[in-house]
C-alpha cells in the first residue's frame, strides 16, 4: 500500500482558528451525546421571533420518517441574512459581484441588499405571490439571483432555483412538479463570452408546462426578447412602481424555504425540500467553522446558485454570518486560465472554495497561469462536489496555495443541506483525497451489504445514523419516495448512495456513488435520465448509460445505444444523438462516448447488467465477472470487439 502523506495544521492556524483539535473533540462529543443541548445552544446564532421550546424531534423509522428541528420557533431567513446585520454592518459589502467580463463588477452593501430584496419581494407580492407559493428562478450568476432567493424567503414563498444550463424541457418539468406560476429569468446569460438564451428557454418551458402567469425578466445583456403582454414584466420597470419597504413574514422553523431538484437513480429528478430554521442554523455553523470565517474576511465559492453549494455557501450560510461573499458570473478559463487567480488578487480573497473538476482542468494548463498571480491574500482552500484525486489535491496545495493554505475537502449532498464530513482548518491533520472527519452532530456509519454497521477500518456503503438540522425533510409532493430512497435500503439509517472507506485513524474516504447516479464534472446525473432522453430519439430503440473515469470531469458519460431496425450507425448519427441529449436535458448531460450496440447484455428476466457495461467502458475486459446468467452471452463479445476496434 502506498503511504499517505499527512499534513499537519500549520502553526499560524493554531493561533487564529476558532477550533483546535481539543475543542473539536469536545464539541463533537457533546454534539452526538447531547444533541438537544448542543443544537439548542447553536440555534441562538440566529434570531428567533418566537423562541423554540423543542430542539430535536426526528424519526428514521421507515413507517414514520419525520424530521423536525426547533419546530415551535418562528423566524425569517431574510431577516437573519440581512436585517439583523444593518445596525452593525449596514455599510459593509455583502456581495461582491465579478462579471464574466473582467471589467464588470459590483459591490452591494448590506443596506443596499436590504433595499433591493425588499423591492423584489414587493414585486413578487404585486404579482400575487403569497406565503407558501412556489417561485421558479432561472437566472445567470448575477446579484439578482441572490436577491430573488432572499425576496422569496422574505415573504415566505418557496423558491426553486433551476440551473441556467438546463434545457427548456428540464425547466418545464421542474415548473410543473413544483406547480409554480411565477418564473424569474433574464433576457440572456453570459458565460465565457457566450450568450445563453434564458428568456427564450423560459418561454418554451412555460408553453410546455402551462400554468405560468408571470415571467419577471431581469435585464442582463439588454437583448431584445419577446415579451408576452400581461404575463411578462421587466424587473427594472415594475421595481420602480413598488416600495423598498417590505416586512419579513413570520415563518415557522419547519416552513419550507426552498425546493431544489436533484437526480436520483430512478425516474425524474426529485424536489429536495429544505425548511427554514434548521437549515439556516446548519449552514451558518458550517460556514463559520469549516471555512473559519472571521469578520472582514473575503470569501469566494465558485459554484453556481443553481446547485446546492450555491444556495448554502454563496447565499445563506455566508449572509447569515454577515460575511462578504463573492459571486462570479464567468468560467475558470475566460479570458484566460489565470482568471480565478486574477479575481483572487483583484478582490483580495482569503477563502476560496471550488470543485475538483476545475482544479484538474486548470492543472492541465500548467503552473504558469497560476504563478503569474500573487494570491497572497489566500489563507484557506476548499473542495466540493466529487472525490478529489491526490494528484489534484497536491497541485492545489502546492501551486495554488503555495504550500501555505490548508485544504478543506468537504463531503455533502443536496439532501444534507450543508457539509457533513470535512476537515476543520485549525483542528484536522489533512490526508490528500480524504474528507477526514465528521462535523458536529454527524454520526457516519459504514455498513456491509446486509446493512450491519462495521467498526474500525473498513469499506462499504455510507449511512448517517441520526438526523442533523440541515437535513432535507421530504421529496416535494412525494414523501413515500423520500422514505423509499433514503430510509428503506438500510432500515433505521439515512443512506447516502455513496461508497466509503474508513482508515485506521477514523478518516473517511468517499469512493463515489454506489447507485446509478454519476457525477460528471461535479454535476450529478441519473443514468436513467440520459437513457430516457436517448430512447426518446426516433432512431433509438434502447440505451444504457454508465459512468467511466475521465481525466478532467472525474466521470464521463458512456452511452450504449441500440438503433431501431433498419437504422445504420454513422458519425452523423452519433453527433445527432449528442445534440439531442443536449437539447433534451442540457449541455451537462452530453454523452462523451456513444457506442452503437446491436444488443445489450441482459439477464433472462430482461434486466440490463450494468456491471458488465461499466467494465467494458473502463476497458477492463479481462474482468467481466460471471456472464453465464445472461440471456445471450455472445452480446458481450460483440461489445468488447467493437470497443477494442474503436480505440
Ligand atoms: O457522491 C458524492 C459527491 O457528490 C454527491 C452529491 O452531489 P450533489 O447533491 O450534487 O451535491 C454536490 C455538492 C455538495 C455525493 O453523494 N461528493 C460531494 N462532495 C464530495 C463528493 N464526493 C467525494 N468527496 C467530496 N468532497
């Protein structure tokens, strides 16, 4: 076995960090032995309108899965992220916005954010939005995205943010599922110098979904877009007609805050529902301790607000803590591969949080684009979204962080609301590639296939033994699916869908998904979604999709496609199918490889054996396992021969 290099906590961190190893251990112990005491105290980090008297009330019993935290307290998320900071930090910058073009930027103080969010909230009210209504947000990375989210929170509307890279069809599915009659979008988005036709997509989605009576359009590029009278309004025009004063709605701790759709192993994306009190307490505490955020720090998370990382660690966690949070509209390689590092120098960023796929892509461009920048403001680096391979970790540490900055490799999920397994920079020795140890209140369990927890060093499926305040509460509109997906595989525990190893020091190493979910460049996709897009093409009869190792994206999309009889494989058809999937789901779902397959390996009962398809995609032909149960074992030989012939 290769020896793992261990990085000690740097000396200066021992002095400045909120927590060292002793305080971590003590707080962790308390958090899991006395969750009511621990979280009851931690919940005071936010303002409550009416204090709670109960802390934890949760059950993982599959007959009665129910998760409630602070249930009789009332509060408001926008109040906590904005209003309560006005007295002490009204003139402090809340959001630094860095545009796609390096010449475009904006700084928004807490006072300005307060006025803008109140105005946006009044716009929504003017269009009839009430507490509990669902509002779909389909915006690029502009400040109005955060403003619109907070405006919903202010009036108790439930936002559903849809990533701007999703297609009209994907957007329509989410609008329909949430029964949302209001959509907020922009004329166009701008990324890497290219325009994204957001309003046109929203129009197409609204036509398909039905029930949309308002589209609020934020001007970004000022492109002329069709506006449907009565339904469509420009934000800047309607904003002038409303006041900048809007009181915060009093919300129960368990009132919904947002829905965020995420892919699972079966069926359509699920609407992950997060609520008010527990989510805010959890994102606030994790943002403070994981990033060791101190007043005055400049913090930058490069995610898009269309993903959970953007919700929890661009908007809610940082703003709850009165932080200065940077929002970036662009991409890492535009106008050049130095862009991230130039933004860090320009805004004197202290804490930088990004995804392994970006690190790997930039690593391929060499050290020079990094080394020509100073990065002296940097103190801490973070990673999220997929396993980070040790080579990329070392490069991030040595080249980006000049061997000076700890890296927090944070493991979590849309469902978990916030970070669950992570180093704390002043407390945890680091091992490249390991997410290290659990955060407060989190009890990871590694279980064997029979569902028995395994002690000590081991490998298996990762479960969490008990609830934490940031946990999702249900699948919107389908509680049974919530129970089935997360609490029925291993009864009495939350099943994450990830595989995991625990080493002799109790450190956790996430090995990737064990279900039919793939993680492509940090974006989560269900193989079933890509398959149903492919089979919707008139020339396709059957499709099976698997992940395979990809140098930059972590996993790539490998699609086996069986054509309708009479159809011939061709390069043109291959390109047509890739374009088709982009149109159906969005560019993130474009297959990297399409292998035309006259037949797929199926059991006699007709189930596709993906295990074999995965091995072929990984080029592991000598290791295909037992193929004797297949209805037609010769199918496998054909697939292998074709795969080899194509290389
Ligand atoms: O497989 C894990 C991987 O991303 C999945 C969750 O994806 P999503 O809900 O889109 O949320 C991504 C951002 C939180 C997990 O089940 N994952 C996330 N972070 C890590 C990770 N895998 C390894 N290491 C991580 N740090």
